[in-house]
């Protein structure tokens, strides 16, 4: 229904939600219950986490997260470097959750090899900040956010991952691409036709 009405972002949201539910819940017919539980879980974020604000982000973090102000400042700098290359500005801040364990991990809760994720919110386990290169991890997830916020759901998953991996690696020096990446218009044109 959402796609027929042209509500592509809403349609993508529901597709992602149903994919996240899993086969067991679908077979059991517990979709509504699952959605209610996830909404209640997300609501608890405001109660259990401290909050910091910047121009581009709202950071929700657990008390065990050291130096959240430094993390937020670094994330702002990375976002500004990435988004300014495209002349992109946000309509509203992106939420970041930094947490212990997997209680706020969203769709990636049962996938052990995911270091962080972006599903409309940037979700970063504390453990990933200790075991990964934080700057590369943030660049990767910020590219997902940039593609989502600027182009929308027409970008295929394979491109999301490839572009995020491309950006996090050596193809960027001093915040700028060493080779010119495709423009948003080029991406929209290519992906809208698929």
C-alpha cells in the first residue's frame, strides 16, 4: 500500500521491520506483539541513557561510556567532512545509541559479526569502540546515514555496503576522496532505473 501511494521511505521501513522479525515470529503470527515489544524497548532509551546534543547528532549513551563529549565532537567532524563533499545538510539530528551488550542493537541483535549498524539510528556497542578502529567504524556508518538521508530507499544494499567500505578505507585522505565518487544525481538516476 505504501509503495502504491509513493511513500517509499515508509514502505522501506516496513520491509525492514518484517525482515527483522524473523521466520519464527512470522510463522507464529506474533507480528503485532513483536512491534509493540520493539516500540516499548525503544521507548526505554530515554529513561536509561544519558543524552548529549550537537548540531548533527543526539547521542544517547550508557554511564559506562567514557568521554561521550569527545566521541560526539569527533562524530560531528567526520559528518561535516563527509556531508560537505556533497553539499548535504540534515533536516534534523541523527540519533546515536552507544550501549553495552545488545539491548539497543535493533535489527543486528543476533548477528555477531556486525560492529555497529544504522537503521535510522546509529547503533554502536561499547565493545566495538574498544575492538574496532572507531574512526573507520564511524565513517562506515555515517555513509549509510548519508545515503539514507540524501537518496532514500532506492539505494541497493550492495551499494550501501560497498560505498561505506570504500569510504572507510584508504580512498579518503584528509577528509576528501582520492578519486571522485559518483554524485547524488548520478546515484538517483542509476538506482531509480533498477
